C-alpha cells in the first residue's frame, strides 16, 4: 500500500467510512486534480479547502460520509446543487446512471466545468448547469437522489418537489452556530422520513 492510500484509509476509516465501494471510488478519483493550485498539498487532508468567492470544498470525510449514506446505485438519476470544484460530481458519477450538477456562481462553475472536462472519466453521464435551482424546482421530481451541498433554513419547502421513492441530502442551518447539520429525507407515496445528524459542516447558504 502506498503512502497516499494509507493516508486515505486513516482519514476515512476513523470517520466510519467503511463501505468498500465508496472507498474504491475515493481512491480512484484523484482529488488533487480538482483542488486550486495553491492548495494541492492539502488535497488529501481533512481540511475545507478555499474556493472562489468565499466558498469552500467540503472536507474529504464529509464528502465520503454523504456518498456512503446516500447509497448510490447504477439506476440513479442524481441532482447535485452546488457543484463547486467538480470533485464530488466526479465521485458520484462513478456510482450512478446520470448526474446533473447546478452551480450558481459563475467563477466556480467555470472552475468545476474545466476540471471535469480535463479529468472526468464519465463525461457522458455528467450534465452541468450554471443556474439557480430555484428557477427549476419542478425538475427535482425527475431525480431519484438529490443533494444540496449549500445550506438551507429548512428542507420542508422542497419536500413537495421531491419524487416518489427518492432520497435527498440537505445541510440545515443551526441557530447561533456556523456548523450546518446534514440530514437525509426519504420520500415515499405516503410521506417522508427524516434521518438527522449524518454529518456537520461549514457550508454556504443557498442563494435565492
């Protein structure tokens, strides 16, 4: 085992990332390729790497925890709100049928788009939109898995747009705290269930 693989195992296993499929994808996708030049040396550290316009990448352990909890499969049509560097998009693309990623910030969109164009092995599965998801809410029902990497005050306004038998991840703002709580919503014909405390992270508010 080389030093990078050893370091990745230490980072992820100590955060209860034990799914071998998830670990395989993380080892396959070279995170360094998606990191800004000045932070290449931090690529595999559990650190929130800065991006354009006061945005940050999620930490590696947070990304992996989300991927593990969402349990993607080859039949999933995935919606990712908040593309950022493109790294999470590329990881998920290895596990699903198709992924559509939205990014409202123009500079971030160009950065992520360039990274995916240069380094993605799944370009045919990836669809990018430099748009605000708020203009396309009715489209959400077409996806089996939905992820918001930006934070919300509440997910409840979005539940009615989710498709039947879908699974979604949201970061929810916490009173008087910079940390957001990650939760999962599973929607069925008869309603939905909520699973709290998936992960906590600092992340930016969804823009209206």
